[in-house]
C-alpha cells in the first residue's frame, strides 16, 4: 500500500547510510536556502498608515495623558 510522498521519501532516506543522509541534508539545505533568498523581502514601511482609521477623532494629548495616568494605578 503506497504512502504519502513524505512517507515514501522518509522510508527512502532511512534506507540510506549515515554519510548519504548527511549529503542529502546538505543538498536540501542548500536548495532551500537559495529559495528563501530569492523570495522578496518585506519592508516595515509597508505598514505605514495601517489602522489610521482607528485613531481618527482621537485627541492625541488627551489619550497620552489618560494612558500615562493609568501607569500610576
């Protein structure tokens, strides 16, 4: 009875000797590292303005005053 591709690969790897398993790990690590490096990096600046509608109509000075007074209990 055939298993999932993962299970089949795991069985195949388990049949390899330790040196071959290490070689496979090195090749997979190299391949996956290359894929991760090719993915586009995201910038924190993309979050600029996110949620600004939540703060509309809020007086900043009043909000900060209330927040700071809550620190003292």
